[in-house]
């Protein structure tokens, strides 16, 4: 089966816009400000207490415990942010290793590039009839055709032409396979597509493998071929 032609496998998309990490940094700064204010208030209270009636030791101990709790919260937030950044960095590094490799996607989607999209589908048993439907990103069925009826694996290639003879634009399309048995019952089926990863998108919290215009989360890549 023909796979999506590969662009030079060197592209990694990143983002410099405001991120959740920046928001968390701002929150940490605010918490640090509250911490400093608390410390100043406690110090002022100690400096201005009545020498003949000093602060109760239990109250002083309680305030010190609160003081320690605020400090611990700041340290915890900093450590969590470091852990999140490390996890995202590791995920991004793993995603980059997919560049130039052929991945299999089993959610029914495939990329139409230069008037060509390819799928494979499997029938669990012989069917009396099989209908193939191609749906665009808006959920509209743009093309239908009869499919194979024998059990086993089959390939389907679409040139991007809809049922009215119009050329559909490049993009992501989904193939739905509907096989019907001779007794009218449904036949089990599965749909997959393959494509070469030509870009890795790291602008979001989860790395995306780009096959032409199709963005694939790593969790949806069911198989990888090194080619």
C-alpha cells in the first residue's frame, strides 16, 4: 500500500506563547509574596510585643508551624514544576525519534495528500455486501463505494474525488466500513492507515506526530516501521 510521501524528516514545531508553566510561575511568585508578608508581620509582632506580657508560647509555635507550611508549599510547587518540565521534555524527545518512520493508525483516519489517501480494512467473515464511506473533517460523507466481501485484509485507495466528481481538498478523512452478512447481521471489521511522520508538533502539552495534515497522538500510533 502506498504511504504518504515524506517531507524531509527534520521539522519540529515549538511554541513561545504563554504556557501553563508560565501561569504556575506567576502563582508561585504570588505565594512567595504572601510568604514574605507573613514573615514581616511575624517579625513586627515580635518586635512590638509587650515585654511584660510576651506572646504566648503556644501561639508563637502555631505561627511558626504555619510559617513552615507556607515555605514547604512553595518548595513543593517548585519541585512539581520541575517534574512536569522533565516529563514533557522526555516525551518530546521520544516523539522526535518517530521522524521519518512509518506509523500505523487504527482510528479510521488517513491524510489526503496530493489527491491520494490509502487505507486497509479487514473483515472478520464473509459478507454479502460491504459499503465504504469517506467522511471529511466536518462529518460529511463525501464518497461512498462498494467494498470487498471476502474475509481478511483489503486495501482501499481514494483519489479525493467525491460522488459528484469534485476534487476534495487535502486534509484528514475517515473511512467507515459497513459489512453486512447474508442473514443481515453485522460483520466485524477494522480499519487502519499508514503514513510517514514528517513533522513532530511540540506546541501543546502532548507531542503530535504529523503525517501530512494529520496530527496523531503517540498513543494512537499502533505500530512503527523503521523503513
